[in-house]
C-alpha cells in the first residue's frame, strides 16, 4: 500500500479544519510534543490553508477547577511524584472530585495524549480516591487529546495540552 502524498491529504486536512475543528485540534498536543509545529504549519501553507496550528487551535486557559491542583502537581513533579509531595495535592484533588467532577475530567484527554495515565492513576491511588483510575472516574470523557483541557502530569500547569 502506497503512502499518500501531502497533496493527496490536503482536502482531508482542509475539511477537518473547517468541519471537525475539535478533532483537528486534538492532534495539537502530539504535534507540539514532537516539535513538529513548523512542519505542520508548512503542510497547512502547502495545502493553501491561510492559517497556522496556533491560529486554528489557540492555547486556552486550563479549566478553573484546576487552578489549585496544577501548581501542586507541578511541585510534586519536580520531586518525581514522591508520595509526600503528591499527598500535599490530595485535598485539592479530592475536593474537586466531590464538587466538580465534570471539570476534573476535562484533564483526561490531555493525560491520555501525554501518555501520563499510569502516573495520574498512581496519584489517584495515593490520594485514596475511590475508582482509582481516570477511566473509572471519568468513563464518559473521550480519551483523545483536546486543546481545551487542563494540564496533566508531564507539563507546565496553565498551558492546555500539557499534563500537571
């Protein structure tokens, strides 16, 4: 089977950008993590799309419920997610799970796209949160990346598309 050329992909890229923007932007985290934004922007230009990845999928602020969790998890990350460091985050995580689980679950797409689900599940276990896995706690949340989700365990908080 032959691989399609960039030119053959242009109609699909153009259509996805217009009619499936959320799906199109779900690839942003992977594109950025592979340092391929310049390449992707060149593909858009080649296809005659007068935009860049950033103009099509602008960065958005993390969900408000993550304002207390993200900085704590970033501090825990610096300590390689040591139990004592993670435990400092548990009250904020538990509070959001109880009071705003739908907002909490917005992080699932970023966690999955960053391949950080095992780390995140360990955090939930450390915090003794019932369900103990992101899939169990957020079963109806898609596991595909999205540019509107809060940070997850491998990146800087407040930058969507990145883990806490």
